[in-house]
C-alpha cells in the first residue's frame, strides 16, 4: 500500500514539474517577443528622429529672437519629435478609451458617470422599466387565464340557459295538459 502511494506521489511530482515548465517556456517566448518588439520600436524611433531633422534651414537677413531660436536643426527635430509623440499618445489614449467603452458595453455595464455628470437617474429608470416589464408579462399570463375562464363560463351559461328554456317549455307543456 505504501508503494502505491509513493507511485502516486511520483506521478503527481512529474505532473507538477511538467506544469511548472510550461509557463516558463511561455514566459521565455514572451520575453523574446517583447525584446524584438522593443528593438524594432527603438530602431523605428531612431529612424524617425533622423528623418524628422531638416537637411537645411532657410536663412533670413534680419532674424528675430524666434528665428534665432529655431535656427538649429536639433531644435527643429526635437520639436517635431515632441509633436509626433503627442500625436501618438493621443491616438493611443483614444484607442484605449474606445476599447474600454466597447469592453464595458460587451459586459453589459453602463457608463454611470463622466466627470460631473452622473447617470444614476437613468439607471433607476431602467430598473423601474424592468420591473414594469415583469409586471406586464405576469399580467398577460393572468389575462390569458381569465380569458380561458371567461370562455368556459360562457359555455356553461349557454348550457344553463338552454336547460332553463327546456325546463320552462316542459313546465308550460305540463300546465297545458293538466
């Protein structure tokens, strides 16, 4: 019996080692891919900075302070890099916000507040509407049951009226014969 439990323990240890190795392999692959992505990103940024630097700058005969300040290719390139970075950050922020909204809509969550604006009133109205809808469904079921009972009672009333008429006819015939 001890041998069986030892054998089970060995199988459990082997399974644990295999499971422990799998995440490490995935992590190593992720690190390599992240490194390649980072390398491509740095290379792309370096290439972009080089391309953003102007080859020649126009010269003016009577330069002002601003013209003198921007009479350097490094300053022009840095300004362009800052503008490009702002555009990329704005684009990434827009995609993040759009993705977050789509994700929340997919999960059925409602946007409850945005800055000073709160949508608690809308949420309460939606809950009330849901309650009214539930009551409507219940009342429709009750209405169908009442219609069936009314139809059945209408048939019973017709039968009783017909039987009443037959009894009156029989009573009237009996009075004539007596």
